[in-house]
C-alpha cells in the first residue's frame, strides 16, 4: 500500500517514503519514490531526495506527513521534465 496517492496531469501516482542515512552522518533524509498507478506490473520508479532531515526515522516520517500533495506533485513534475 502506498504512503500517499497523488494526481499529476491525467495520471494517478503512488508515492512511497523511505528514510536514508548517508555514511558518516547522524541525520536521516527523506527519499520519495513515485510510480504511475496505472502500470501493471509496476513500472520504473521516479526517485527524489526531499529536503527534509531529522535525527530519527520517526521524527522524519512525522514531518513528512505535513508535506502537501501539491508540493509532491510539483516535485514529480520537476523530475519528469
């Protein structure tokens, strides 16, 4: 089940959020995966690093819940351009 479902253009996209902690850092970063919902089997993902960091995964995901769908759609548009 996707973390979030958004509309972009005439397509529906499934968004998944993951926490990544690069080597030699203390902060977790938010990485988003976008997949077109209509593709069966699921097609290639569009990945985007979101400018959000936190000291814990839980804190990161709490902050991620506050991201508006319009911002996610805009980020996807930038990646598709």
